[in-house]
C-alpha cells in the first residue's frame, strides 16, 4: 500500500516533470535515489547515463535526482509502481517489501565471501530474483555492490553479541533485518537514512549497521566512534526500472538500457572496492576504533533464522540453492 507521505513525493515529481513535452525526440529517463553524489552508486549512475547517451546516439538520456530529492527508497519504489518515476536504486532489504523472495539476501552470513556473492548475483539465482519483481511492476536491471554491513555504536564497542544487549540499533525497513538484530540481542529501530545522523546525535538510537563507505560518507563516524566489522550481511543494492517504462520501450531501446546498466554494474564494483579501502582509512584517522571480532558467536546466534523459513518453500529452497553455489 502506498504511504501517505508518498503523496508529497508524487506532487513534487509531477511538478518537476510537467514541462516535459511528449513531442520530444529524446527519451529522458528519470532516476532518483537517496545517496550522496560522492557515493560509488551515484558515480556509477552517471557512468550509465553517459554510456546510454553514447549507445543511443543521443536519443536516450538519464536525469539523476540524488539525496532523497524525490523521497526515501521506499517512496521511490512506490513512485515507480504508479509510473511517476522511471528508475531507482533500492537496497534488497527494502526491496523485500515489494518482491518478497528478495528477503533471502537479508539473511546473515548467507554468503561465504564476496566471490560467492557475485557468483550468485550474476548467475541464474540473481537473474531469477531480478525477474521476480515484474509481477510487482518492477523490472530488475542489475546488482550494485553494497559490501558487507557491520555495527557501529556510540558508547561502547561490539566485540560479541552480548555487547548489543540493551542497545537501540537502527535498521532498514526490513523484517529480516529486524529479526537479525533481535536474534543478536539488540533492539531494532527502523529509521530512514536521511534522519539517521540526527537520531544518533539525539540518542534516539545507540548505533546502526552499514558498510564502510556509507558509514564514512554519511559522516556518522562523527557520532559513532566504534565500528565492529562482524560483516553480518552482504545485502546488494538493486537497480530497478518501472515496468510502465520498460514495457513501452522498443526492443532496441531495451537492449541499450540493459547494456548500459550492465556496464555501470561493472564500473560500480571497481569504484566500490576503492571506496571501502578509503573509508576505513579515513574513519580511523578521525578517531574511530575499528574492531574485527570473532564472527563465530554472531553466526551461532542467528543460525536459527534459516529454519524460520521452512514454511516459506520458495525462500527456503533459495537458501539451499545459494549455499550450494561453488
């Protein structure tokens, strides 16, 4: 169901795009996301826009609206569904609210390592999950690397799950993420990304969990001085297009858009690797204590979550298929 707050975003989108003429020969794709312009995902989107313009000989362009200009991740997905926006980037954790099988990516310690994750995402399982969104008016275009998520806190370091007890931890709007933090002993608190810095400052939450570049670029390290690299989840970002647009593109246009999206995925993963290294270096320079805890205790605490999906046949089967990928 579309949230009331989304109506404001719809009005803004309508005002922004009302001047676009139907007689234009250039097809302009409107893409919105919630990240900073220095983020690897935004840079990959700029790369995609330039690539598409070249491939299409200037007949197709992408206009990018970053920094939650058109709403939160969830609101942007809702705008896609009703045709008021064309493309967005959404975390798979938020995407599970729209395409339920995506929840599998939110399970902690699902992937053995980054290579395993890429093999799954770029293979049959990943494509199957991208295609699964079409019944919800969402066309999956590809997966951006979002690294591994770890806990960062204000008052004390997280060395073991016991250290999370009594702490309010910000999570995305994801039932899977909330269940994970609950399993580890923390108190999950969904808050939008744009409100998190202030929430940390004011003590609404005691910490959060995210990847190194997001921790650094958001400047959350100014408030949270402990970063525990337990790397509990590897949740990809998903590049999606509304089917209202995809189905109205001709075959050649679809090929151009998909090819440019594929090229941006490869480019983003290179940018991401460099951004992770830089982020960890910079937050440590700023006085953050980076902890590398033994992951065993964390894995044991959440292992029962896998069996919670026994009654969801499709998700349970996906878990075992992913684990079987070599």
